[in-house]
């Protein structure tokens, strides 16, 4: 912390960046990864933030605020193994970026954000690629997937289809303005 300028200049932390952990809430008891059986009570991101903040407080670092990435955590039971992290199949967009987070029960959570660009690959499933990681061919991985950081339109479409809350179409943009009888080209 001192190498970052000291606790006086650090406002807070971002969690779940480019990950799939469920958002949850302080009143949530669901444990889709069965973490409590391993004495891990960070059953979702909200509980993780609460426990992390307590550990920081216990070490003299107080007054921190948090934001958490919800770009890919809309589906909570999509993995056979919660240790799998690469391009998770059947995942979906989570809650939209917002500062309206009072329903989550964590007073020092400032916002939900989309840090990881939805549709950007975690890594390639091409086993002959130089940067291949075997996790990108796990039972839970979306394949085929391009190199890490490359755009995967198919992965993006899957995230959109599985969004929770569901994506809803916005208002239809207005069509072209019909030509005015006073102005033959239709514009002034």
C-alpha cells in the first residue's frame, strides 16, 4: 500500500474484474460454488467485499470504497467447477452499470461497473497457439475462442442472450424526416 502512495491517497478497490462470481447481496445465502464447505464465507462478491473490507479494517486501513464488475456474472450456476475461469459457456451480462446499489446492503459499495469488455476473450481454445492455456478448454469453456483480448462476437451474443436482468429493446429511433414541400431537398 505504501508503494501506491499510502492509504491516504487510495480511495478503494475494484473486485470481480473479468470474473464470473455472482453478485449476491448481504441478505443472500445462496452458495453456488459451495464455498462455505471450505470455510470460505465469501459466497458472492458482496460477501467478499464485506470480508475484504473487514480484513483491511483489522489492519488499520479504513474508509475504503468499492466498485465491482458485473459484466459477466448474470448467471450463477453456469459452471461445473467454479475454479474454471476462461470464457465461461452459458454466462451472461449481469446488472447494468449503476450507482443505485442500496439494495445490496453494503454501504461502502459505490457502483456496479463493466470493467471487462463483454465479448473480449479470456484466452484461446486453440491448443496449437503459443499463448494457449488449458483452462480455455475446460468443460465449462466456450469454444472456439480467440486469443486473449481478441473480440469474440459469438461469445458476446451468448452473454447478451443470457443477460440477467434480460436486455430489453430501447425506444426505436425516429426515421428520416420526410421532405418539406417548401424545401425540395427535405432540409433547410
